[in-house]
C-alpha cells in the first residue's frame, strides 16, 4: 500500500469484526476515556477534569461562548473527542478519523450554522449590522455585505482544511519514516551500518512522533478556539 492508503476507509475493513476499522478507531479512544466515568479518582478521571477546566478557560477567554446556553457543554465534548481522535490517529493501524474532511466539516458547518441562526433569532438587526464594517462608506455597503457573506460562509471550509491538511501531512511523513526504517534495516550491508542507521531512524522517528503528538493537541486547540471566536459576532 502507498503512503496515502492510510486515509482510505476501504483499506481498513475487518471482515472478522464485521465493521470498518474507522468505526473501531473512533470507539476505542472514547471508551478508554470514559471507562471510569462513575469514579472520582483515577488517571482518566483526572485527565477529563483537566481537559474540561482547560476548555472552560478557553471559552471564557475567547468570545461570548459562556453567555450562550449549551455552548460550553458542546465545545467541551467536541474538544475532548477531537483530542482523543487526533492522538489515536498516530498509532499504527488506527484510521485517522479526525484527518478526514467530512469529519471536521460536519462539526464546523453545524456549529457555525447554529451560531448564525442563534444570532439572527436573538436580534435580527444586530445580525445584519455585523455584515457591515464600522466606518464603511455608504456607497460601499452593498459590496461589503457581499464580501462579508462570502467570507462568513468560507469559515467552516477554511477551518476544516486547516485541521485536515496539518494532520494529513504529519500522517504521511510519519508513514514515510516508518517505511524508511524497515527498508533501512532490510537493506543494511553490515551489522554496524544497520545498527547505526536504525538508531538514527529510531531517534528521528521518536522526535517526529513527539512532534506529531504536539501538533495533534495544537490543531485540536486551534479548531475549537476558532469556533469560540466565531461567537464574537453573536448578537447581544
């Protein structure tokens, strides 16, 4: 298989499980995360508490999310789910669910649409006023309304492209490093050369793997914090 086959859902079918591996890759991280949901102690419980407190701080510092009913709960669950799926996508034979365009686009489009509709229902006049920049000349108002409409509708697309491309590029490079590790071991002309080459590849792979974990966390944060910033345009 080539390096891009890891993004093909049809390459991950497990006949003996009668389910696609992408579904299993989605269920396993969330099952582990909520395995001790009724317990107040434990590593996963502490991790959940840490993520929830971090998410609420993120919502409080970016936008008006805390003033919108249900928004903090949605963002907390979304942040935790994307974080776990991003991290699990770095493991071998785990389908990178969060690296799929349709995954991120479904959340970005639905949350953005709900924010727009909520803003219009709260105050239709303020919702329309947000389409016109402050201090815009009267003659440019029709043009600026069109520009703001187009830029607003492109928000979900640019948001999911940022998440998908960054995670996808990292997955491809990680796959290439793994392939080079195997090829370098099999084609080593001597034991010394082979051991030295393998050590270098292992060190490089370890550094890059740690970088991929950091990128997975950062991209999850960027995806959610931009959704929080979209609440700045919400009507008061």
